[in-house]
């Protein structure tokens, strides 16, 4: 349900950066132009560059026009007039006094009742510093609500995440900490719950009696781009698996919540992580594959190997691909493998969840044909948004053969990849105080506990890194992981269309 956002001041730390320009300004604009944000809001952009308020407003105007289709110039100008700029180094205590002065004026002018949202669109090394100063310098001391949005990555392992969390919790209550995972803002990720719990036909068969296996693929065609400094240390495991991939696993595997309230839903999600099998070294070697892209072709264009990318160590062992077989050891899921894979420079940009159902008890129709397909429920997260169900039918005419058919619901055809839509939804929720689709601390802690075991094995006695050609769907070893179980990866729908 859409509600109007209360009057508030929003502070964006890192306002001259990429995230602010490509995602946050356009997302806020969408909320404004749809009427969810009225005129009583101000946005303060913070970073070290020299700007006047007017120059910053011009930047906001340009960013919104560049990243939002079909804008109206007057509307964008009016929107941008709510923006103010403060040149400040977030590590310098005195500059917080200037921030406070500016916010006090804006609180009065926009009648915000002291409601403040702080968005940390900054490098993670500042995630602890900013909340500490916000509190020590009295900025959070207003009559209104105070919320903080923390970008990813939230730490790089359990100890660092715990330390960071303790630091932030000195200044903000858990209820006011919004750890963002933009996959949770995606339309079809949120739709998983509705498809499952709003349809008796699915919920009654959503278990190990009827489901054979689950596959979750999130593939990208882009390489590391200009983010090698960050990516070399993170790799696909920390960049995608610890957060986005595990979030999708939780959404598919969770039990129905008692009520559609944030804590009910988050409680159920965290229970999935408690049942997730945490691997020992041998299990990591057996069930987790890491890969790195070599050169190849993406849509006909030659692209370099990861080791040849700018700022990448030519001997780097950083993985750009991960495939894994996960197990959820509870009543519902025992015996059902969850296969996940994600990587850069793959054949197609696509995120898809495939639920593969078991065969019926007797092969009445499919004993003598190769055309039989297991029933598949595909949840298309992106670029297409929708659901399709593969069934077997009889082809027209006098034949006893089978014809796999797809029943498809297409919510929206591909528009802009990586669109600000997810950020729009999540900013909206956060401004309303709804934390359902934000990550709670216990989720973060458990996900790190799981991931740390993999990192430890990879860094220790090791598991070999495998290689795949750019433009492929990953290394052979990832195929083997499934062949061994008599399975194979289902091609993402987009691959079928593009090949
Ligand atoms: N970009 C993206 O698509 C995504 C980004 N993220 C996360 O969002 C965060 C921001 O990423 P991104 O926008 O790409 O980063 P950028 O490097 O583009 O921007 C960083 C911002 O921080 C400012 N900054 C740096 N040091 C200071 C300082 N000491 N005091 C004040 N401001 C400072 C920079 O401005 P200046 O140099 O002028 O001070 C700039 O505005 C990161 O945590 C990233 O992991 C997450 C998902 C996607
Ligand atoms: O968080 C991240 O996500 C993007 C992929 O997001 P998507 O919405 O385009 O699927 C990924 O490219 C990036 O490396 C990672 O940091």
C-alpha cells in the first residue's frame, strides 16, 4: 500500500558519488513526481567538493534527467529546489556543527518536526564514523525520528561486521538502522511471498515432497568496470552471495509469517539461515565452485580477461563467479538442493529463480519421449519481470507425443537494467519506517558466519580457482556440480531468446 511520506530532512553523505547520481536522486524524484513526497522535505548533499547550493541543484536536475525517462523539466526543477549542499569532510568533527545549523534552519523552513533520514552513500570505512559523530555532536537529538540507511558491504567478515554493528548501535537503535540490500526492493523478489502465500496451489506443494530442486541464477554481462579496488578484495562471494543471493534463498525457503509485519517476516527469514548447513572445509570444496573470467565475446564484442582489467593484480585469484549447492536442513527442505550461481561477464544479464518439481508417481505419458520436461515454476526477477509455469501437454493432432508449454505472466518487459525502482521502493519504506525489506542484524551475522567458512577454506588449504570464457555461463566445474546429482542448469529465459 502506498502512503504519503511524512515531512522530513534527508541527508545524503556522498552526494557527489555514483550511487547518489544514478540511483538516489532519480528514486527520490519518482517518489516526488508520483505525489508520495509532498513539498515539506529537504535534502542535504554532503561531500568534500566545492559547490554552491545552486550548482548542486543543477547537478541533481541533470542526474534526474539523465537517469529517468520522460521527465518534466519544471517538475524536476521544483524537485531540485529542495536540495542543499554542504562541503564537509565526514571525518572532521567541527563540520558536523555546520551540518546541524543547516538542518535546524531546514527543519524550521520545511516544518519537518525534526524527522531526519541519514543515507550513507559512502565507502564502508565511513559507516562507523558518521553515526558516531551524528550522535556525539547532538545532530540526532531532535524531537522527530532519526533513521540511518547503511549501504553494502556491511563488513567483510563476521568480526568486522560485528564491530561495525556495535559502533552504529551506540548511536542508533536497531529499529532505526536500515541495512539496504537493493535486491529486496526488486518487484519480483517482493512478489515471491505473494506467489507463495497468496496461492494455495503452490503453498501446499512448496516442500520436499513435491519439489525436486531450486536454482537461483544471477548473471551479469558487465565485467569489473572501474571498481577493481573494491572488487579485488570482495569477489563475487562477498559482492553478491553474502547478500543478494542469500536473500533470495531466504525468500524462497521461509515459512509463512504469522502476519505481514516486518518482524514476523524477518523472523521467518532468519530461521532459514539457522537451518542452512554451514560447511566444513571438505564440504566447501565439494559444494562451492569459484571461477574467474578469461577473455571472450559479449554480444559480439571482444572483452578482456579479468586479469587484464585495469587495477587488477595480474596474478589475482579473486573470483568473479560462484556456484554452490546449499542445503536447508529443516522439515520442509531436507533433501532439496538449492543451487545458486552468480558471475560477471556471463552470456546474459538475468536473474531468475527456477523451482523444479518432482515427477509424478508413474511415467504414463513420458516413458517413450525425450520431450518430457519436469514442471518448472520460473520467477523472472530481471530483466523481464514475471512468472512462468512449464507444463506438459499433447501436441495438436494424432500423436501420443508430449509438448512442453509455458504459461507466462509478464509483469513488465525489460526497461532499464539496474533501474532505480528498487531504491525508490526502499527509500519509500524507510521514510515510512517500514523495515520489512531491510536486513536485520541477526540475518547479517548468520550470513557472514556461513560465508566466512567458505572464505577460510579458499584462503587456507584452498580450493582451486576455475576459469570460464567471457560470454559463457560459467566454468565446466559448475556444470559438474549439478551433473553429479543428475541435474543441469536451466538456461535463463533471456539466454534462450538472445542466442
Ligand atoms: N554505485 C553503485 O551502483 C552502488 C554503490 N553501493 C555502495 O554505495 C556506497 C557509495 O558508492 P559510490 O557512490 O559508488 O561511491 P563513489 O566513490 O562514487 O562516491 C563516494 C562519495 O563519497 C564522498 N566522500 C569520500 N570521502 C569523503 C569524506 N571524507 N567526506 C565527505 N565525503 C566523502 C565522495 O565525494 P568527494 O570525493 O567529493 O568527497 C563521493 O561523493 C559504497 O558503499 C558502495 O559499496 C552499493 C550498491 C551499488
Ligand atoms: O550489489 C551489487 O549488485 C550489482 C548487480 O545488481 P543488479 O540489480 O544489476 O542485478 C552488481 O553489479 C554489483 O557488483 C554489486 O555490488
